[in-house]
């Protein structure tokens, strides 16, 4: 080879000579010409032989691999394990419900829904006509399958096309349309609310306001467990961010319990677990910013907390339900209007029979209510069947409870035509 190269006139002649003499390809001949001359001497022969032997071993190994599928899989597994160990980390993507740019709401019927929330954070909506109306004292129907550690904590009624502002116990607000909530059967548990709203640790929905538009002439009035109240323009809440925004600033030991939509000139009614209540004019509340704390609405005794806040009209009544299944209606006119910040008057007697009050709201007598218990029992009854009595009384039985059961939530619903399931009233009812 060296002799042929040295005897050639130029590189092309050497390349042609190598191909003709030794049967090499043009690429192989060029590779030889590219080598330094010393690599072609006898001193490099041993190294070349070693490289040749190594290549032969690799060829034999690769041939064996290609002919053995199991060996191929083992190699892939080993290499993937090495890659995982070197580059593996926690999943960085998150699978969430997508937001569609355009939704055809004309295809979604306008329908009232009962929305329920459990203490473990599950939410669902069910058509309101799923439940039949019963007379007071009935045993009710199962509204949700529950476990001992999972009970219905709140429920409300809203139209499918409403925007719903979700106000949480931590003073934040989130926005959704009702039709975006999971539609399920009566016995279904629903869907985890964390998949719909970005809630923080310990954050739970405490109040909802359905609105069709954010009218600048309307306001939101807030009430907290410790008796604080606040009034803010509704328009301040029309652009909630992902994860919610601050609706009211709270002290560390306080929480939001109720929010109402007003026109700025109504009467505010607040009631407590120990049976006290206060009525004062909304005009005593000056509209303030969204991220503010508010002012004292009611002075509370030790151990007492606010359980509800509503809007009171002289022609309406106050409906109060206790944890042991008793309740009553009282004309609003029996609650004298006073200045905010007072202790209020007796709303209902809270003795051993009644237990503590769990719900107080304004009614006209034409509505129906849905009462929910710790064990998930629901009963729907007409408000007109609940006795209309004075303030300082105990009330009558609304529903019979099992020994360890108690009322945890009450929701007011619109009156509806339909057959009513009659049951005999409890002979012991008062």
C-alpha cells in the first residue's frame, strides 16, 4: 500500500490504484490516504489488529442482541432506568378542567338546581323537582349517601344560567356559572370542590350570590361569626382572579358566615346560636372597599356566635330552625329596629329540647324549605305549615330525628306546583 501511494503521481492516482489493486471502495481508499503515513507502518500493525478484533467482538454482540427480543427489552429497561435516575423528577404538569372560549348557553335549559356541599368538600347540583314535598313532622328522603365522617354541611338553590359568587369562610370570593357544577343523581356524592374552585387549606364555601350582571347600584352586605358587618359595591367583585380574591378582611379568630345582595336601603337582620337577634337599617353602613374589615354589627355574649344574616321587611317573617328539629315563624314587626352594635332581643328559646339555633332567615310564608341533617336526611316542607308565633317562644317540631342526628343546614326554595306527600303529624308536636 505504501509503495503504491509513493509511486502515484497525485492523490487521485493513488486512490484509483488502491481501488483497482485491493478492491477497495472510493470512501475506503480516501480514508487510507487521509491517514498519517506512520499508521501504515509495521509499528501500527499491532494496534490495527487489536482494533479489528474489538470490532469483531462488537459485531458479534450486536448480532446476538438483534436476534434475541428478550435481550433487547432488557437493554431498553436498563437504559431507561439510568435515564430516570439521572433526569427523573416530580410531575410538573397539572390536569384541570379546561375553560372553553365560547359556550352555547342557548343549549342549556334555565332550571333551578339544588346545590349541596359536604364537610369533606364534595359539591353537586340536582334538579329541584327530584324531591317531593312533605308535611312537617315527616321523616324525609335520603338526599345523599354519606359515611359517618362525611355529612351534608350546606345547600342552596340557584338557576343554571346565573353567575354564582362563592364566598368562603376565609373571606375570599370565587365565581362560576351554575351549569358548570357537576349534575348528578340524588344519591351521588358529587365532585370534589377543589376541582372547580382553587380553595386554600381549611377554606370552605359559606355563602353564594347568584347574579345575572354586576349592577353598580347594588351592594353586598357581609356578616361574620364574631358579629362584624361590611357593605361594598357589587361591581367591586366582577373580576375575580383564578384562586379567588379577598372579599372581606378577617381577624384570625373570625370567619365569614353570610353575604346578601342589597339595593342600599334595606334592613339587616342578624341572629345568633344562643337565640338572640338584632335588626338595624342598612343606611347605617357606609360602602367601603373590597379588602377592608368592616364594623361591629352585633355585640355578642361569651360563647355566642352569629349563625345567620338576612334582609328584613315588615310584611315578612323570620324563620328560625334549631339543631333538634324545632322551629317557628315570627313577624318581622316584632323585632324593633335599633342601631347596629347592640346585643339585640330574644329570637327563640334555646333550651335542652330545642338545642342551639342553626338557621335564621326571612320568609313570606309562601316558600318551601329543604332541611338537611348530619346523617344526610333531607325533608322538603311548606313554610306556611310552620307555626307563626311570637319571638320569645320555643316553636314546633319540623322533623323527627334519630337519637344521634341533628339539623345542620336549611335552604329556602321557590314554591312549586305538584302532588304533596301527606303524612300524619306527630301527635307530640307542639
